[in-house]
C-alpha cells in the first residue's frame, strides 16, 4: 500500500529507468533522471534546514519544473506552483495567505527566466535556482529521515484558485488524496504504457496531475504542449500529429477550439485514441464533432473540483451523441460518493436537482491558512450526525438522469433571478451553442440593470442568434444583448472567464 506519492516516482524509475517520462521546451527527462533530480533538489533544501514549509516553484513550462515539485516533496514540503507570468500583485497575495498558516518563511525555486518576478517578494537567501539545486549530490540519509516521519495526511501541494472575495484560495491536498486520485483516474480511463499525453493544463494548477500521475503509474509519456499553440488550432493539430500524441485530457474550452475552428477536418488527428473533456460542461454539438472526427476513439467527460483533488466522476461517451442533450458527468470514481442535497438539507428526490456534495478519499483537507472559508464548504455530511464525516459542498447543481448518471446542471451562482424568475444561465448557453455558426456561448447576468448579455464565438449575426433563441426559450430567458467576440476569454485553468466578460 502506497502512503507517499514519491513511492510512485521511485517505482517508475526502478521499472522504466531509461524511458522518457516528460518532454517539452526542447528538454526531456527519463524516469530515472526525474527521480535523481528531484532527490538532488530535496537534498538541497534539507541541507539548508528547509522542511515542512511551503516551497514556491515559479519556473517555465518544462520537465525540470516537475522535478522541482517532487524535490520539495522529498524535503517533506508541500510545493506551491506559481505561474511563470504571474503578476506581482497575485504573487504578493499568495505570500500573504501563506503567512497566515506557516511555521517558518517559505522558500522558492526559480529559473533564469522567472527569478526577477520573485525578487523583492522573498528574501534573497530564500530564493534558489532550481537548476543549481539539482546538481546537489543526493543525501540518502537526510532523505530517509524526512521520509521516516511522513504520513499520508501530510500535504503534497497547495494550488491557488481565484476567490470570490478577490483573495486567492490555497487548496491543499495530501498524499492520501493524490494517491487515491491517481489510481482511480488511471483505472477508469484505461491509461497504459503506450499512452502519450499531450499536456494542455498549466503546470501551476492541479489539472496537470491527470497526466503526471498516470505517467508514474503506467510508464506512459507526457508532452508539454507550448501554451501559445492554443491560439492557433491548425498548428496545434499539426503538433499533436508530429509528436504522435494519442491522449488528450483537456478542458472543454481547449477541445472545443480544435473542433469549432475546423482543425479536425483540415488536419485529422492520426494518433489520438482517447479524449477526455473536463473543467466545464462540454457543448454537446462539439462533442458530436469529436465523435464524428474520431469514430474509433474513446471519449470521456470528467467532472470534479480542485477541492476534491481534480476529478470525481467519469462518463464514457457512447458512439451516438445527442446534440441537444447535456453530456452526463457519469458515475463517481471508486472510493468516492456523490450526494445531491436539496434546499431543505435532505437528499434531493429522484430526478430533481440538488447541490452536489462530494464524499471520499479525494476530498482535500481545505484551504491553507483559512479556517473560515474551509469550514464554510468542507462540512459535516448533512445526511447524518452520528460521527465526523466531512464532505465538500461544491456549489454545483446536478441531477440524475434515467440511467442513474449524474448530470451537471449549473453553478448555484449560475442560477440567477431575472424578471422575477429563476433561470439557469447554462440552459441559455447550451441552446445558443446549437445555433448555426455559433461555436461557443456564455451568458452574463447584470442584476443591477436586470440584463442578460450573451457573448458568443462565431459568424452568426446577433439578429440570427436572437431569432434562434426566440423559437426555443421562453421570453423571460431571452438575453437583452448579443455580443459576438473573436474568442471567449478563459481563466488560467482553461475555463470560460465570466468575470472578465462582465467588464467588456
């Protein structure tokens, strides 16, 4: 039984020492080199008395960044990834949050391209060049002492997500969470040693764990795709073919970009055999395009929040895709339970919508240094009070379909009161995305002006979209404004950025 994520790395290095684990940015690391550089970085930290404190990692999008993550874990420290282009204000906010729960000042790994971003935020003697640290001779005795005191409840990482108060939230996951997620996801989606992942997610968020953990479990390979390619669908498709990438676990927005802009037809993906949509509900029309383009591939929809270590549910999409029905989130992973809770605090009746609560080993301990926000959403199971049974209250609304599969309905904050009626913004968006020459859509509600604005990608004229919706939606759900945009903005994690749209 594994109790430490480093056991996965060490097992992989022993089984496949010379096999490439990660490549990208002109670099590659075999499993053995990944382990050795991580052990060196861990020894570097321990030699300086750094243990059990957060280690910021602010580096470029390359394999050595992952080695730095594991190096922190070798020293008994949670790693804290920071975007290489993070604005100083956000980096400063993260450091302020860390100060609320730390026992000692944090250290940081950087590289030549990111050092300047951290200078002035951390003292010079706490800012270390990762490349130099990885030249340190491993100290086997020090590493063994650090491991001897470790348990599966120790934190592995803290990733910062946006907070509704304007202060980012640091979600902290422990070894127990990460190991459970690795085995569940890999088993459900059938990853193996022949899998070649194309990594879309930034390394600064938890979404990249889908690929990184599966690589360690199976001996697969992960290719870090340059971020700028996601602005050029055809070049991105060419990159996937050139590197013989066969597995895509991407946000729905990233996958939709390929299908909506015709790249699947102009540059058919020759190697792809597995596609997993995640991050947000995928537009059924775009899923149908992927199914038509890759009839022999396995397609999945994944659902889950960062607070539950990434993904909690999975659904294998059948060959026949209905373009006018939402794609289910499916069934929970092993050792995970989904509760649907009504407004009265009881289980929602069959077929009715309730708030999604998640229970199981994937539920993380909470937010770093923020017990108030932790207590607000990491709550006692509302269905009993017999013993301590923490669950995560997602703020998402869902229901079960006729097959017993979970269907994501909307965010609780996506349900708005407009013209005296409660409506789901997702329903408007889903309908709009079915209109001719509309690729993606996002509806924004301005409560103060009682106004709905639909932003959409595509060549359809606003009047055409409005006419399409008038035939399909009740009057009170019709937007008052229609705004075509070249691209819907996305967050760092690849989801549609509603907050930015509100400023347009």
